[in-house]
C-alpha cells in the first residue's frame, strides 16, 4: 500500500519548537521530491516547503522561511519538518505529500498525501 503517515503534531507555546515526521511506504521514497503543506483552521491549503529526492535542494514559503527546515532520511523512508520560533499563525493541520518527480514544482504535481497531523501553537 502506497501511503504517507504524519506524526509529531501537538500543542506548543509560541516561540517553541516541534519536529514533524512523515513515514513513507509502498514506493521508492528516495526517488521522489516531497513537500509539506498546511491548512490553518477555516483557511485553505498553504504550501510550506519542498525538498528534492536527494535532499540537497529545498525551498520554503516566505511565511516559514528562516524558521522551518525540511529534511529527509532516505534510508529510513522518512521526511521531517523542524519548526522553530513557532507563532500562533502556524497553527494548522500539516500534511506531507509526494511529488510526481525527483524535483519539486507546483503543488498541482503533488500526487499522494498523508492524513495530516495537527499543530497548535498557543499559550
């Protein structure tokens, strides 16, 4: 079964940190670019970050640049999102998703999504 399973979400105080994980299975994880996309309560989907298949190239939305770091461990078939200096506006369900190719591009090319993990930033 081809799937992505996110974990690591929870409640964190503003200014705090959290690390999300995404376990991939059912496909050759090391051959595909990956992404993190989030959806705040009552809002639409917001693309947050992406990483190419080898992990050597990354990109971020302006809203998270400098605070979040996307990474991957291909040997463990796992994608990560290290979130630092969290703000209340970071509160959202975070989804990991798989691109169609080894490189990242527009979100319309995300073909596989996980169920999401909820991150709540509040004091």
